[in-house]
C-alpha cells in the first residue's frame, strides 16, 4: 500500500514540474491524476498552479497584442548554447 501511495502522491517539486510541463505538452492521464490529487491536499502547490495559470495567460495576451514570437529562433538557440558552453 505504501509503495502504491508513493506512486500516486507527488512531491511538491514534481507537482510544480507537471504544472509547468502542461503549458508545453499534454500530461499523461496518470500525471493529470497525480497532479489533481496533489493540489487537492497541498495548498501551496494549488496556489502555485493558479499563479502559473495567471502568468501563462498574461504572456499569451501580451503575445497576441504585440505579435511577439513565443519560440526561439534557431539562431537564438545557438547563441544560448554557445553562452552556456563558455560558462562551463
């Protein structure tokens, strides 16, 4: 039973990862259930989820108003990778 609960219940770290992941890709059915269960019992993560939604919707609204691309160009990605290599 304990092993099953560990599979079902997420840590706050994993819950926040899933909250952010869902803005990029679809969550699996298991991930959706895990996240829903976690936020039902964890007020801090539920608040984080609401804040994340507000931020995401605000960014989408700004993007629509200013027509700013939300994805990085290949050139920008390469620049970031080069900068990261220099910091190692």
